[in-house]
C-alpha cells in the first residue's frame, strides 16, 4: 500500500500526510497534487443523476459503458460485489449527503499536546487558513473577491502539473527548478540556431570541395585524348554518382598520366594498337565491346555493359 501511495503523491505531500495525519479538502488536495481535478457537490450530483438515468440503456445508443462506471464506483466505495446499479447510485447520494454533516476531528481525538503547543494537524489547519486572495496576490494576480481568487489559484495549480511533466521535472519540483530548466532550454535553443548556421556553412564548403575533386579527377582522365572527347559525359557521370564514377574510372597516378601523355604524343609508328589514330573514338570502341560483353552474358543491361567496357578500355590505355 505504501509503495502505491508513494508512487502517486508528491514527496512533500506524502511526508506531510504521514507525519501530521492531516485531512485535505478539495482545493487543498488539488494544490498538494493528490487529485488532478475537483468539482462542486452540485456538479457531482448532476452527473450522478445522468448516470442513474442511463442505467439499463443500450451502450451502442448512448456511447457510455454504464456497467463499467458502476463497477469502478463499487470498487472505489468498497461495496459488496452483488450490489445493484441502483444501490450503488443510492450509496453515492448518501455519501454526498453525509459529507455535509461531517465535522472536523475534535481536539480530543487529535494528536496529543506537546509542550503546550497545538498538535501538528491543528497547526497545519491554521497555515491553510490563508485566503485565496492572499495566494493570488503572491502569484501576481489581482482579484477583488475570494471566489475569483480561488478560480485563479486553482487554474494555476492545474496548469503546473502538465508544465512540469513537459519539462521533465517531478510534480513537487520547486519554482526555482522550473525557472532554471526554462533558462537552460532557452540557451539550448540559441545554440541550435548557431549550430544550424554552422552546418549550412559546412555544407557549402563540402559541396565546393566535392566539385573541385570531380574536376581534378576528370582532368586527370582527360589527359588521354581519347577520353578527352567524352569529357562532358564523364563530368555528368561524376556529378551524378561520384562513388560509381571513381570505381568505373579510377583516377590515374601522376606518373601514369605523364607516361600516357608521352605515349599518345609519340610518333604514329610507336603508338600502341589500342591508341592507333584510325578515327575510332573511345565511345565507339566502348559500344562495340559492350555488345560483345552482352553476347557473352545475356543478363547484362546495355548501361552496365557499356560502363564495364569503358572501364576495360581505360585500364588498357593506362597500362
């Protein structure tokens, strides 16, 4: 039982109720975090009358599971399991009527006097006698009468619980804890704005670096006059998918580029057969080789075969 109550009540309220044994009224229970809502007796009686009128009605028509509500009330009031719905309603009305006649505990059955001081429950009652107008004033709310002040104070109390939950704080967190949390979150929000701007700047820098890398890679490949004729296609391929481009057209080392340039610019009699000056372009030879590859492997698409053929020709040209 203690574990259940401790999990439900704020720590300060739990300690106060155990040590003093005090009784809480509706408004006090709301402020202390014992309940989440309160209602006037007249409102409760109206709801009881509505519930009584729906006893025996069809749930599909009313949209209300009356039996489930009656069962919850029966369990809460610890009534016998076989108590009828009408008897449960009667018990609720009787409890509401008798609550008006209940008097606060007398001094004879309260805690004993200690050192001439009033027992703790009576001292707490004196503390809670502070008017709602005073509480409203402490919250910075100006009210002209006790009723309006009570509404304002209870409204602030009801707002407090969800706000603390959203901030990740316990229901008994102090106002200073709430203020500190809000200040920290505000500072974090400012840092998010600064980090967002920094990320955008880094994106621009990375895009510029990637563009320069693509350009340098294509320039290295186009040292081969045969590939230079397809520069526009190579650049388009590299910008679309640089990882696939790098795999299909590995970037030649500086020495290999120099050697390739020398072989390409050497006399025609010394030129290798695969770079012979017969007017056939790299694209044409790649197309022919792609057709041969597709004949050997019918599963190859033309695009895949053409990419593989182009890779083979570049490797032959560099080697």
